[in-house]
C-alpha cells in the first residue's frame, strides 16, 4: 500500500518570495509517479507538476520545481516568485498502477 | 485541451434517496475513476473502471455504490440510498493508458445530503 504524508497543514509566503511545501511517501513499488495538484477555492483539481520515479532529474514547470529524493522518499515542491494566484490547497500524490493516493494537503496563503 | 465533464455541478438530495452523478470522460480514454473529497479533507479513491468492469475499489465503495458506462460516452456513479456522510465533492477522472502519466479530473459534483 502507498501512503503520502504532508506535515505542513498551512504555509504562508510573501508575494514574490519562494516557498517549499514538503511531502514524504512510502511505497514498496519501484515504478511510480509523483504529483503535485493545486486545488483553488473552486475545488477543481489542477495538475501542477509530475515526476517519474525512474528519472533522477528533478521536474520543473515554469516557477514550480520539485526536489525529488528517492532514497529518502521525499518529494517537495518549490514555488518561486509566488503570486496571489498561487494561494490554494496543494496535494501531493503517488500512483503506481491504477489509482492516486493523496496526502492530506497544505493550505498555501500568499500575502501581498 | 480536452476536458472531463461532470453534471450536475451541485446536487442536493434527501437522506435515503438515490442519486446518479454523471461524467463524460475524454473520448479516447480507456480508464475511468471516481474520487471523493469530504469538505476540508483529502481526496480519496473510490473506484477504477476499465473494459466495462471495476478494476479496483476502496473500502468506501460499499454495496450502496455502483458504477456504469451505459453507452460509449457516459460514466455514472450511483448511490442507492444516500446517507448524511455521503455529502462530499465527487470527482470523475480518466486517462488514456495505464501509465498514469496524467490523470484528467473533471470539475466535480458537490453532493449535499440533507
């Protein structure tokens, strides 16, 4: 079984600053994908970034990047140059074959 | 970009009533899912569906729940006799292959059981 732990229920960042959201996971599988999803107040699930476990290079997507530490089973999300529109709930998730398993989420607040 | 469509966006029902939540997955997708999110909690897997049958289901997905793909486009979730604790946002999702490179989520149906 897979588990995902997000230890930060809530984080705050000043506009234009950088923030890192933490995520650790556990799986016995060797082949898996990791994801960060953003959920704004509309509650739509928006894919932010994904990482294949077999790739050593950290994924980046514009202002979003991850720090993937496979041995430590850690998958943190860094948001650079934070914007007001980044304020949302962020979920870390893992999938092996057939389903996503989500963490409890981190609420990100962005201060102007 | 293609979208997964869910209707209605909000459904209110009385406890004990049957509800059907509807989803139209992306047309060339083969794998379909329902997830649930109780307000303020994490998103939870309910069921996966492939080749006209359930491939996996969670403990939440008991005998009160069923899924169906009645035609080539719709994918439905039925709750036979709703309970107060079924109140949640229900997300439909799909993807074209089993590789799970990207799961496409619909915008959700908020179910309120009174």
